[in-house]
């Protein structure tokens, strides 16, 4: 087969076939890069999770675990297993959000506000909500 192609390499038919093959590879290869941004880590249904989203969730994950386990070295959180765990948590969170949205579930501003005010971490010694503690936690 290759011998036949080599014998007829100068013919217009072979040149046309190779031209078509080259064009298909150029547009097919470029198309796969054009439609998916290198900034997208994963797509959950139709929702793209970007590197920025991943970095935000990763930092929160590390901070929360460092509070519970302060002696764990930073290198532990940089392992592939931990990165996959964070990615799994992001996917799970997005799926739950999408399911709640599909069912029409939502939380009002007053419900969120009441929940925050009831959290023991934001209360002072007398058991009342302390705005300064809350602001400090946000910063």
C-alpha cells in the first residue's frame, strides 16, 4: 500500500488526499483547544469549574483542616490524594447545588442571617451575637 502511494506521490490525487488529511488534523486539533479553556478544571453537567474556583476551595479546605490538625505539614495537603479529595468535594457540592436548584429549593437572606447569628463562634461571653468577632472572621 505504501509502495503504491510512494510511486504516485507526485500525482494530484495523492496530494489532494494528504491535503485533506492535514486540514482535518489542523481543524480537529485546534477545535478541541478552542472549545475548552485551559482554565477549566472540570465540567459538572454544564457548569465549568475553573482553576480560580479550585484554588479558592483548596485554600478553604487546607485552612479548615489546619485548624483541626495544626501539626500536619503543608506537604500533606499538596499530595495527589488530597487534591483529588478537594476536586471530589467541589463536584459533590456543585451536584448538590444543581439538584437543589432543580427542585426549587432556596434559602432566604433572613434564614442565612439567623443561622449566622446563632453560631456559637460569633457570640461573646454573654451568649449574644458579636459583630466584631464576625467581621474578624470574615477578614
